[in-house]
C-alpha cells in the first residue's frame, strides 16, 4: 500500500547525521530538493529540528541504508510505516455526569420556555438529551412533570454561555422577518436628532407667528399716571363696599 514519509525534514536531518548517503539519495527518499539537504548539512535549513530515525518507525530498513551507501546510484525504497495514527473520533452525544442527569428535564423546560425558537436538535446538542425526552417535557407528559422547575442549563453546567448564545443566534437567523417591527429604542443618530430639532423649531416659530394678543402691549416710552391708577383703585373699593352693604340689607 502506498504511503508517505513521516516528517521528511526530521528524517533528512537524521540521515545526514547518521549515514554516509549522498545528498541526492536523501533528497530522493525524503522528497526534498538536493539543495535543501545540503542546507540541512550546512546548518542553514531545519535548524533546531530533532532528527527522526526512519528505521524505528519501520519506513526504512538497515539493509536499504547499507545498500544505498555501497551504491550512490541506488535509490532507497519507502516501506509502509508501522506507526498507526489514531483516527479522529466522531463527535458523539454530550456526556453528562450522573449527578447532573436528573437536572436535564429542568434545563429542557427552561430552554423551551425562554427560547422557543430553538429546534429539538439544538436542545439535544446543548443538554445532551434525546428527542422523546424533549417532547415529553414540552407536552408536560414527563413522569416527573409535576416537580420540574425551569433552570438555566449554563447555571447547571450542562453547557457554556457561548454555546447557548451561538445556538440562539442560529435559531434567530432561521426565523422569518416580522411584518410589524417595533421602533428601536435607544440613542438617536446625529441625522435623526438634527431633523427632529429642526421640526420642533419650525413648529415653535409657527406658534409664535400665529399668536395675536387681545390687548396691545404698552410701549416702553409710555408713562403711567399714578393719580389715575389710585383713582381707579379707590373707585373699585367703593364699588365693592356698596355691593357688601346691598348684600347685608338683602340678607336682613
């Protein structure tokens, strides 16, 4: 089975330091340029890289090295490595400690009520539960529905706040845009503030222009006659006293 060399430069470093192979032979085996191998030998390339023995990982045999050292035209053959790289594990369901598994229905109830836009698959990822459990909690048919209390899954330690926010944002993107949008509360922009201020100024000027006083305001140069003012006050007082006497007589 065809395979590739593990860590070519590190292998080239080891071959340069521990064998009598030519630069061309090492370059051919490690899939490098001969000038790169020469730079490795001079210390200009791959400085600080620790050499890797290809014999230990089974990609090269001692016999191949000896055969190549005896014949400079011989090109060593790469063998399949005996080192097995573990395959990446598939991401399975979230593991929940036994002590917190009884809190899952409470977390599901909180998510269903606080974020109804979340899909069942998203709740399953956050809490690590199954779809039948979600349906039983949503329909209140769970065996312990009477004792369930909504609890934040972040507080319970079933998920992180970042994971919850990410799932909520994903669910919000899938929602259809609402036809009636409420006005956004917050600070006005500079353009909106200037526009509103101009509207208020125009309205105030229109109110001032439309206002007509019932009596003309006295001119600044007009002088008040003190005697006429006091005479008017005396006449008003006499009128009030006569009205009081008339009221007293009528009362008798």
